[in-house]
């Protein structure tokens, strides 16, 4: 199962995400659930970087694992735009989970820093 952990700050703003595991829907390389999660996460991280010109911390721990964290943004407009992209990713993940129950789990975690 793919586990997505959405990280939010004390204000409830999304500040990052962590994705790990494999869905097991199909064999590696042909798993459409893994592919959907991967493309949603990678497109979001790339959009934050390329379109918004905000440099997220992106770590690929190993195959099937991705961590993306957004630093403290001072510009209110940038913060709103980043939130919109992250919320769009979450919507896609929730739809994927709804369409393929049992292969994707979405959790939320508040961080203190």
C-alpha cells in the first residue's frame, strides 16, 4: 500500500508531504496506482519549483519514496499559490484512493516547526 503523509503547520497550511511504499495493484512498472501517485507528487513539486519559482526541499529516499517540504514563505501571494497546488494534489490523491480503495492511504500530521 502507498502511504501519503500530508504535513501541515499549526495554522493548518500544507507545508509538505511524504510518500512511501508501493500500491501492489499490479506488478512494478505496470501499477497504475503507483503511477498516479507518482505523477501527482512529482508534478506538484516541479510546478512549485518551475512555475512559482519556490525552491522546495525534495528528497527521493529510494524507489517508491518521496519527501517534499516547503520552507517558510514570507510572500502571502506565493504562500496562497503553493497552497493551491498542494490542495490540487491532495484532491487527485483522494480521487485515486476513492477509485482504488485499499491501495492508497492518506494521513495528516501537524508539525511544530
